[in-house]
C-alpha cells in the first residue's frame, strides 16, 4: 500500500490548488528513503525515468541527497517553478512507470509536498534565468506558531535585505508549505558550490550594525527575540544536501 501511494503521488491533482495565485511559482518536493543495499538500483531506475519523462525544462526534476543528520542518505527530488495550469497535466504514464519500476526499491516516501516561493526572502536567484542548481544546499525547516507568522517572516525578510546589502553572493530561497504538510511550516534553502568560498554570516556585530542601520536602532535584537518566540519548541532543523547530477534534468550525461 505504501508503494502504491508513492506512485499515485504523481497521478493526483488537488482541485483546491486551482484557487492559488496564477502568477506565483510553486515548487513540488518528494523525499525517498531507499531500501538497504538498493541505492544503485534506485538511481538506475530513476535515471531511466528522467530520460523518458523529465528531459525538458518544463518537466525537469532536480535531485539532492541528504548528507547530515538522521535523514542522511535520503533523496529529495524537486520540481521548480510550477504554475496552477501545470497541475492539470496528464502525468499518468510517468506515475505508472514509477510504480512499476522504481517504487520496489523505496522503503518510505514523504509523498508530494507543495511549496509557495516567498519573493521577499529570495536572494541571488532570478526566476527568468535560474541557472545551474547549487552543488550544496543548507535546508532549514521552521515550524512556526500560528501567532508568530508575522514576526518570523519579517525577520527572515530583513535578514535577506541585510545579506544583500553586505554583498552575499550565494543563493537563498524561502518556501511556505501549502499542501502535504502544515501551513505553518517554512523552509529556507541556501546554496553554494564550494565550502571554501561559502561566505555565510554568523550575524556578528557588524551584521547587527548593518541590520539596525536599515531598520532602526536595536531592531535586530528585538526582531531576533520575537523570531525565536515565534517558533514551536521543536521548530528549527537544519540539514546539508548534495546535488546528484545523474538524477537532475540537464545534468544526466
């Protein structure tokens, strides 16, 4: 039954999604834990599916492998920049291929999750020219209290503006879950291509000064306190992920 649900994830289109903003770009993600000793079989089957069904920009999928934490070894597959009309596509053949040829290697799956990209927390990424996916990602999941949404989103947006002012060159994207999980779950993804050149700030004193210069004296500390209070007690989890080119559209060869 579990594997059947994995296959059906690509077949089902939720009718409520049609009510979303047609101008926004939405992203889909799936997480797969592969059966012990079957990673090579899984990758071979997925690579064949990519060649058959995911070989264009419109049908593209990017794959990362989690390399830190309890989910290490798990695969995350992502479809980027989808619009409501894309969810009306007939993908039954793709789902049937997955069910027959790939699901037998899968131990468990998250099912499809759908995400709305937040423009005011996007840094160094242009939807008109997205470019090559980053080699590494830092993916932080936040579970936000219903009463804390404003404080959470304001702090992340202001952090993003401050990073931009300081000339940070790496990519950052933030998403809100709109289907498949809690509406109060957000993900911030930061990408880079070389650990040596990864210039993430530690929010040192000069970062705080730049933040306060833009938003008012003492604002950083106040916003940080409100941000921390906005999160559930379990509300922040960070993982590092690495690109799997052979399972990513445009990089399979």
